[in-house]
C-alpha cells in the first residue's frame, strides 16, 4: 500500500493534462484562432487595393489612347489641307497670278493698267522726244 501512496504522491506533483493548473500554458489551436481569418482579410484588402489601382491605370491609359487617336485624326486633316495648298502653290496658274499681282509682270503684247485711288496727285509724264526714240529695222 505504501507503494501505491508513493506513486499517488508522484502523480499529484506532476499536473495532469487538462487540469487548470496555474503554471500550465494553453496550447495554440490554429484552426480555432482568428489568425487565418485575419490573414485572409489582409490578403483580400491588398488584392482589392492592387486591382483598383490597376483599373485606374487602365482607365487612364484608355483616355490617353483616345486623345492620341483624336490628335492623329486632326493632324491627318491638317496634313491633307497643307498638301492641297502645296499643290495650289506649285500650279502654273498660281505662279502666273502671283507674278501679275505682286511683281507687276505682264505677258508680251499686254498693257499693264494700274488703278490710282481718287485724290492721288500724279507727276506729269513727258512723252519721249522723237529723235531720242530707238528704231529697230
């Protein structure tokens, strides 16, 4: 019986599992803790933030592409107008018109007539003397 008492005393010194002793620590139970839920929530918040910034960038790029397409269209129209204007400037009719209007040139056999605004005083032009005229034979 004494042996049974000594064994009982030894067992009493060592705390039993499941007993609420002051020195006993609780075991960490991963499935019951809130850590997995917290990790999942943080991951979802990160993904939401990341995706929203990516969608914002995508929308900004789409706006940039649209404005660039509009600019290309405008520049093509301007280029076409400049091409037509260049064709006009290179035509013989335009060169002749410019020579007549700006340079005062006339074709052989034509007489140039200059309109004088009213009230303009003109110098008297003397007719050339008959003996100073050059005659081609």
